[in-house]
C-alpha cells in the first residue's frame, strides 16, 4: 500500500469516525434560548449545527490548521528521508567506482609484474642483453608503480571528499530537521484566536 492509499483510507476512516461521533452528540443535543424568564428549545439534532454556525466554523478552521501542521511535518520527514537515500546511493556508487578502479590498477600492476618476470628470465638466458633489458623493465615498473600510487592517492582523495559531502549532507538534513521541529513548536504555542 503506497502513501496515497494510506492517506485515502486514513481520511475515510477519520471522516466516518467523525460523522459517527457527531451524530451521537447531536442526537442528544439541543439549542435553547432564554427568553421572557423561560427556556425555549430552538433546535435539536443536526439543526443545532445551523444555530451554532460560528462554533462550527471555528472548529473546522482549527481542524484544518492542525491537519496542515501534520501534513507539513510529514512532508518534511519524507523529503529528508528521500535526500538521505539519494546521498547514500551516491556514496555507494562512489565506493563501487573506487573499488573497480582499485581492482583495475591491481590487475594492471599484476600484469606488469608478469612482464617484468618474463623479462628477467629472458635476461638470465641472454647475458649480453641482461643489463639493458633489466634496466628498461625496472624503469617501466617504476613508472607503473608511480602511476598506481597516483591513482590510489586520487581515489583516496575522492573517498575523503565523498565522506565529507556525506557528513555535510547529514548535517544539513539535521539542521533542516531541527528547523522543522522549531517551526512546529512555534505553531503549537500560538493562540488560535489570534490566528483567525
């Protein structure tokens, strides 16, 4: 059941419960006016609502105000959860990209190491070319290692940046949540007669 269905069923239940409660209350209620030293019943049942229309309007307005506060709070909560989920997905994607890049660098380094070993074996077989081949491959290995260290350093920097962005986003969500709670408490302390 998605959010809209829950709201629809909840609203339907609230309306039915409200109607039932009002019907029970109005069936036992009456509106009387004191005139000429005696009480006269002017309305009974649901017609009491017509006689006391200012109270009905006030009740409806207070109900709408409370519902708006609740819906606003739910909206902010849902929005914050969506933001956190999106940020977590970005962090997971960044971590996966770093892991893939690290595996690629390791594979490249392992491949270069295999080539270096083959070159060393060839050098032993050919003594005359051994010094030259070994020096060339050691230089190649040094360049690959340097490149690998540079890639690892870049990915560590990216990981730190991603972690920093995650912490900033969490801080922003926390501040937003605190601001949202502060607004709700300010609204609940307001005098309803001053609002309307």
